[in-house]
């Protein structure tokens, strides 16, 4: 029998296997386009989620601060700043200690996710890098409180004599952070200092020459509920907290590893805003001096003339001046310890907790990262040297009070009568 040969095994002419190079390139291009569309959306979603978490943190802290004021005999919103050398050991004194010790917030709730900075510059002080500076006369008892004293009596020999940046000292700081006493938020000057001390025995109300306006000794200390409520500035525009800007490089680069927390060389955040300041020439911001004939009347005169003390001004701007004549400069709060970390793109923002517990979102208008309350800055100003690079008013008093003082009324200068 003759067999037929099957033709099934014969190859089919023209059959292709796989993609051509052109088809592969087209597929890769499509994938690249999709990725380019997805990544910004993912980044925006992440930024939005971080900003919401930041707002939530601030709202919880606001509740905690008001709760602290309710239970404090002096009705203070806190016991001070997160500043070891000025206010005391951070596990006992300062708003962070108040939140942790009261159970209102701790650790992650006190660290904003929108910032690249995961700790305060005051960690360097805790590591022992500034033990010879009393920082405006901080009481020795505060420096030796809590875990910082550990039985010693010498302010320059805290943490039981451990050397600066030693593993022993770093371990103590690590434990403090583990226990929740850490933050990258910066307080307003209002919250932790509230106002300058006045010089007694003089006819014209004059700022005291004792202590600087950054320390406890030269100021009234933490803001009280009574002082806030008696001010004619609404609590809804008195800022309390915002995420901190990068600290100065001479004191805000971590000098030693903190085991399990941060590594040496990391940039750290500012702790609190410095207080009233003015721009003398538009190229820098200068803090208000203590004493030296600085009177309340000269400081507030421009604000009285502008009607700001009698109510928030018409419009959202302050007629700032670079006049250096005595009493002519307009003093505003130096707000450069906050930074617009939030959001993406050119228009970034910072969330601020206000005295009434509300949280507002403020946009940086000119891209320098800082929020200008009204300083008239020259066009040659640079971020590295000055912070503010323009005169855009991003923190007008209608949303955030950044005048020099919280005065009760326009008659705060006294009756104007000299008695025998």
C-alpha cells in the first residue's frame, strides 16, 4: 500500500514570531507616556495626603494646647518652647513636653510628614554642643530637670557628665525621641513668649533691658488664655504653630548620630520664630533690640496711624517702610522659621494652627519658601542671606496677626497723666 506524505508539518510561508523593533519601541513609548502621566498624579496624591495629615496633627495639638490651658493654674497654653538651653529639658518643659505628658499627642503626631526635616536644631544642644551658653538666663533648675539632669548640678555638665556627641549622650537623646519628645514644628513667638517685659519706673512705657526678646528672662513667657482673650486681636488670626524651616547651618546640622533616629550631617528644623523685627534697608531683617530706649509708643505708632489696632486694616497689605529714622520702622513678626513645604510645583503652602484651634493654609506667592508679613525687601535680596526675596504680603493681618505686640486696646499707653 502506498502511503501519502502529510503536508501538515510543512512550514507556512510568511509566519512571524515576536514583535518587530518598531512595534517594541511603540509599546515602550506608550508605557513611558503612561508613567509620565501617573507619576505626577501619584506625587500630587501623596502631597495632598501629607498635607491632610499635617492639618490633622495641628488640629490635635490645638486641642491639646487648649486643654493644657484649662488645667494650668496660670491658664498658659504651654510651658514654653522646645528649646533646651532657653526653656529647659524637653521632657519636662516646652509645648512638646506638655503634649506628651498630658497624653494629647506624641512622636509621629508632633512630626509633620510634609517636611524633609525630621528633628529640631535643639537636638544639637541636647547632644552637648552648646552647654556654655545659658541662652538668656535659663534657670539652672530647668536645665537639670527630667532626663537632662540625671543627678548633676552643673548646667555645663548635664547628662551625668557625658561628653558632647558621645555615644552615652546620644543614647539618652535617642530615648527621649523614642518617648515622643521630638518635633519638626516651629512655634510662633506669641505662643512661647507672648510679649516683651516692660521697664518699671519710667514715664514712657519702655521695653525692659533685661534679657533678649527670644528668651524667657526678657519676655512675659508663654501666652495665657487671659492675655489672648483680652487682646483686641481675634484669636482666629493669632498663629500658634507651623512646620519649621531649615535652621541656620552653623547650628542646625546634626553633629552626631542619634541611634535609630537620625544620622550625623542631617539638616534640622527651626524651633520657634524670633519675634518683632524690622527691615532697615530692605536687604535684611533685624530683630527688635531690648532696652536702648525702645518704647511701646514708637513701636506701635505706625500701627495706630494705620488703624490696625482699632481693627484689621482695609485690604490685605501693610504699608511697610525702610525708613531708618527712630520710631519710623514698622515692626512685624519675623516669620522665617516657618517654611512652605506643602504641596507640589511652584505654589507651595504651609498650614498654620491659630489661637482658636483653626488651621489655615497659606500659599507662598513668590517661590522663596517663606511667608512675608509685610517687610519691604529689595529686589536684590536672596534666600540664602535674607529668606524673603520680595515684598509680596503672604501673611496679611486679616488672616495672620504679625504685628509687634498683642495690645489690649489703643489706650494701652496709659492715661497720659503724670501724678506727684
